C-alpha cells in the first residue's frame, strides 16, 4: 500500500492557540443569529460579483 504524502503534525502559532482557547458562541440566540445573517448576506454579495479574467 502506498504511503500518504500529507503534511504531518505541525505546531500552531500563538494566535491560533489563543483563538482555539476562547469560548464558542452558542448556535442559538441573538448573537449567533446576527453573525449567521451577516455571513449569509456577505456570501450572497460575494457570489453575485462578476468574475474577472486576469
């Protein structure tokens, strides 16, 4: 069987560890609802942008 050529375990940056150490936002309630609404709206705007050829 061939070996998988994937990146192995690596160290996290201090900023990443800080983010992972924060408390999660519950997936209910006013805060999460507003974040979800904003993300959906921003994604819609992003997807409506015309593609540009470089």
